[in-house]
C-alpha cells in the first residue's frame, strides 16, 4: 500500500513539474509575443452587439447579415438588429450604449458620428467618440414635392420653385422643407439642391425634422411642401398619389456616399476582433444585397413586419433602377439605383467624410476653423474595413483613402485636397 502511494506521489510530482514547466514555457512565449499566433487564433472578445437601424432600404446590409446568418458565420451569433424610431433616437441610444439599455452601433447618417464625436448634437454638448467602420451604400435617396407643385414640373433646377416659395413667405407661411436630422445627409442634399437654384434654405424656407417612416403621412396632411429621404418612402408617396419625385440624389452627385455603419469608439477599442468579425459579416451581406439576382428576395425580406412592414412592391423597383417619378416620367435601368458593394460602395473613403464635414461647415454645423483632416482621421476607421476585407479574400480593395475630386450636377467641384476652394465657389453659405 505504501509503495503504491509512494509511486502515485512520485508520478503526481512529475506531472505537476511537467505542467509547471509547460506553463512557464507558454508564459515566456506570451511575454515575447503578447499578440502572437495564439491571440490571432482566438475568437471575438464577445459574441454580442446591439445594432440600431431605421426603416430605410440602405439598412439592408445589417438586416441581411442577421437574416442570412453572416453574423453567426463570423463568430457573432448574438448580434441584435433593433429598429429605431428616428435618428434622434439612434443618437440617444448610442449615448446610452448597450450597458445602459441602448445600442452599441448603428446604420447611421454619415455626418452623425462626427457631430456626436464633437458634441454638436448630444445632450449638454457632451462628446461621444464614434468610429465609422464601413459605408452602407451609394445613391438611392430622393427629393420629393407635394402635388400642389405638380404644374411646375420641378426637376434638377430648384429655381422653378423660387417664385412659389417667395409668395408663401410673403403671405406669412413659408414653405416647409422636411429632412431627417440637422446636418445629416438628407439635410445636406436638400440644402445643396435649394441653394444651387438660388433658394436660401435658412431664410427663404423653413426646414423641419421628420423621421423617415413619417414623411408620407406628414405630406398627406400638409405638414410640409417638400422632403428629402431614402426609400421606400419616396416610392410610397408616388404610389399613394400624394406627390412626385423631383430628382434622385444620384442625379445631384453621381455615386454619392450615404449611410454608414458606425460603432461607439469605446466598443471598438474594447473588442477589436469582434469589430472585424462584424465588418466581415456586413461586407458579405453587402455583396449579397448588391446582386441583381437577389433583389426580389431582398425586397421581400425588408418588407417583413419585423423590419419595414412595407409592401415589397414599394421597395423592389427603385432598388433595381426602375423609377416612377410620379409626374409622367418613368426611367428604366437608372444608373442611380442604390449600390451596396459595386463601385467600392462599402469602403469608407476619407475624402467623402471630408466633404460631409466641409458641407456642414458651410451651413454652420461646424466652425469654419474645423481641422477636417484631423477629425476624419480620428473617426474614420477604414483600416479595420481593409483588415476585414483581406480576411474575406476581397481582391478589389481601394488603393487610396481618397476617391479624388467630386463633381456635382451644377458643375461645382469638391477637391478633398483643397476644401476651401470649394467653399469659396458657393454663392449661398453661412461662412462669411
């Protein structure tokens, strides 16, 4: 009995010595390579993230990633994609974060992460650092008018509205122009369009904020004269005979950037591997959504009660490039349909973010002295997009963070290397 105990004890000591030696070896390797092969093979730091979305077609990459299992495929099975009632709600829930019963990231208007990081639109001007991880789409928005303006047949030239709007202002009831968030993309598109036609959006009309899903109902009861929003709400306006589309935003700026996928910066810093996993899922979803062969299924998917609760027939046609403007104009195979992946749609070019900041400076949302490059470098995490794309085996990755000079429908040119020249070329601006 004693011999057995002695032998067992010797084996135990030998085993523990070996384990201790192995542990010491691994500890030494870890000290030499703190982010080495072992760390690389580990999974995401968390399997959960709560992401917000608004009922707009450009939320498709997040919704598809959830519906098609791409989040789960890349190690993030517990991702929730949660509907938000407005962009203001999205902002407030991002401020709360998931620890405060809010959200970690969202489908978002591209300027919003900058406005939030700078504390321009948050309570008590408290900055909330954000990180833009991907662009969700190019094009696919529109500017629509109420049927009271049908006889004017307004299109790219907003100047056709100048006399009508002046008459309303003189009568003490300025035209009301709806957008979705001050300083957001829809605000900037409709401001650019009005100003290009000689209409000052701050003095000639009154701008109001209306959440995207409420645009059509508000136009129906006469709350506004015009609005800028994404789909399917312009299509619904036409389908219900309440008004017509004057132009798609792709006609204003061809292949323009629109929504982004953004996260709280502290979440990204805490969960770098999970961030890349989310990006891989969103990139795969964007590729699926961009395939014309999948558009009908995508329209059915988005139309579900859980997502938009809208007829697929109000979603599909414009997404495929068939645009009924509601004024007798019907365009088949429009080049201005929404793009999720082609034409580098998913890559967050820093030059595009620079335009959004510059345009918000134009309208007084940022100071004229704002260091655009420094802010873009702080918020835009295109490096993580590249990391995810390489992990997916994507070969067509943009070589530069700039898409170069951009030309608008009125001939104005934005050169990201010289934004001051662009600002100087604009007749209507809040910059003295």
